[in-house]
């Protein structure tokens, strides 16, 4: 039903662009978000009618008079009746305040067992009208020590906006990401570009480049035997969920969200 709704509103479309080297599992369907994956999140936030505050870096969670006091890096603390944490699991364990003692030993062991792969993502942006002469929209690379995936993003999404130029997105291998996790980003960017030049020598010179470290890329080991969420405190409710409690794909995120919703409902 989630796929049907997103497809009917044009948030998702079936993937029709050619992707070289993709492993297609029998019976599975692949989709693309024409306006980017963030459009899926924006769609649900709009449906919810929630008042969303962005760029709030949470640092501490404390119990105050039967409510949660949440401190952030900038601005005064705020009080809440229910707190739901869906950031990567290691960041939950980095939070300060009463939450440190609220997480029991068994839960801490489960949370500490979660692991993630790390990658770099490189974006190359071009002027409108630039042609990129390759026969594919995206390509998985099997035999390169640095690059795992290349996407001509507008081709993959099957959109050709005349006012915007094409963009190329490159994802590194997991091994390269972990090996260079604390390297100088400028140095990493040059290594990725040198490998990219060898794989796609016909790529034109971009007008701008952005290199992004993706420390928590995909869950490689989720919380074991978990129903998609974990209740840390009941009254008031403090609960955590997300792909660290299921798996890193859309189905895993939906599964955790449904489980969170069921657990939160009695507290509303």
C-alpha cells in the first residue's frame, strides 16, 4: 500500500533506465524517486501536518518532572511527553544525560552490537546542456578498489530538465570507505576522481564537485531479534527505531516505522 500511494502521487516511479551490473532478484521491483529520495520523506511530513524543526543537534536527554528535557547544541532545552530516536544507533549511545543510566545493560549490549558500513559519495555537477556520452544511466563496478557505483542522476531518474545540467553521483566501496574514514576529504576526493577518470575517461570537467563522508551508510548488523523498535523507558515514553532495528532499505524503514507507531499509539 505504501508503494501504491507513492506511485499514484508520482513520488516514486518504476525504474526504467538501464543500470549496468545490477543484480536483479526474482520477483522484485525497483523504483526511483524522480525528485530525489528526500521527496519521500517530504511527502510523509506534509501528510502528517507536523511542525518540523530542522538542524537541531540533540546532545542530552534528561527526565524533568515526568517529561523529557531535550538539550541541543544551539538554543534552550525543550520539553516533550514522548521522544522517538531514529538516528544511527552509535549516535543514540553518544547522547548524554539521564538516558545514559536509563539504557539497561542488556539493551546497551544489543545496541553496541549494531554495525554500519561507511562510504564516500562524490557529486559532480555540470552546466545545462552538457552531454555525458555513456550508454547507461547507472553502473555497478565490480573490480575497482575505490568505486562501487556511478549514476548519471537525471538519466537514472528519467528526467531531463532543460534549465538544469546533469549530475553524476559516485559511491565508493565499503572497504575504501572504512580505510579512508579519517583521511583528509580533499585527498579522498582526488583519489576518487582519479579512479573515475580511468573508468569513464569521456567525462567532461564539472562546474562544481561535492565530496560527502557517509559514516553510517548501511546497516551491516542490526539489533538482533528486534521487533523494529526498542522501548528504553515507558512513562514518559522514550523509544528508538529506524533501519538499525531492521535493515537498510525502504521496506526495513517502513517496517520499523509501523512498529514504532503501534508502540507510541497508547501514549498519545
